[in-house]
C-alpha cells in the first residue's frame, strides 16, 4: 500500500509553544497528532512542501544533514525563537528528489544551508515530537502556477511507494488582512468549493478545477496571494485517480473563517 499524501493548514506562527495557541488550534493539534497512527507503516522520511519556502528560478531541495531553524514569524514571545526541532535531514533523499524532478524536466538545485521554516517544523513537531523521522524540504515556485506544481507532484508520486511521506503545508484560507467576520462568507464559499472539488469530483475534473481555482467563489478573498494554497497543487499532483480523498480537519475560527486539511489515499 502506497503512503497517503496530505495537505494541511499549519496554523499561525509557533502556536504549539504558546498556551493560547494550543487552545486556538486544538482541532488542528488533534488532527496532526492522529496522523502518524493513520499511516500504513512508519515513514522512512518526510518530504515537506511548505508555503514558507518559495524560490524563483530553479526549485531547491534541502540537503543539509542537520538543518538549522528558520524563525520566519514576527512579534511572538521570546522563547519561541529558541525552539529547536532536531530532526535530521537526509541528503540521499534530497538527491533522489532532485533526480526525479530533473527527469521530469524541472530545474532543481540542492541547498545545503536552508533550515526548517515554521511551515515545516511546527506540524512536524506535533506529529513527531521526538523528531524521529528525517525531514527534507522542497521549495515551491514563486510564480505559483498550478499546472507547474501539479506536474511537480506527479514527478514525485513514486516516492510514496518508497515510504516517503509527502506533506503539503499551507492553509486553505490565508489572508492576514481579512480575518474578521466580514471575510466569513467568502471563506465559507471557498471552503465549500474546495470540499466539492476535492471530495466529490473525479480526478481529471478535479485537476481542471484546481487549474482555475481563482474562479471559485471567494477565491481571491481566501487567497489574495496563493502561496499557502500552492502546496495543495503538489499534493494533488502526487495523488492517483484511485486515491480516495477525505477531510481530516474542519476548523472554524471565532470570526467564521474556515480552514481544512485533506488526505489523499
């Protein structure tokens, strides 16, 4: 059985290390904590596609054997800038990812300096607090082209049969300038479209819908800048037509903003 692939909403900043964050993201914590036990077997490594690493030009794959930390969040308590998630890297996997992508026509470079950003280390910590699973990050392209990222995921699909857990980390609603109740109708409309597209649309039509995601109801309110949606394209590309899709997180904020996470396979 192939490893499933996941797209999840990773929450705000370093929330697992803050009391109020644990309250606010209790549903997210439960879904991430439950994820490892839902897998057919423990993964050999994680390939993390985070919204917080975008590159122009060649894609980049993290090849540091012991990646440092990237504290890419602002105005949080001082102790959250001392968090260390000591998962090892896996240079051999980075090389393998590079080869697979290059064989599919992508331009890819290894990055031996890049550390774990919070889109990677936050969910990884909740899933594997002992940092026992090696993790490699892969960048997204800064132009956000859905077709590009769907093809990127397809080029990585075979890794699922090698017990690599492919994770797309973003948010199904991400517009930090519109987080109040005035954005709730658009958020809910986009969330309903996303559910219909992922859960109830056959795979070929699903891909076509994702190619034109910005025509969906509420799309440009939910994602004025779609960096946090792009990991979904990679994950959808890594899925097969036979993979069932299930929603594993249904989170609604106090202002009515909705976020979801999804499993393929």
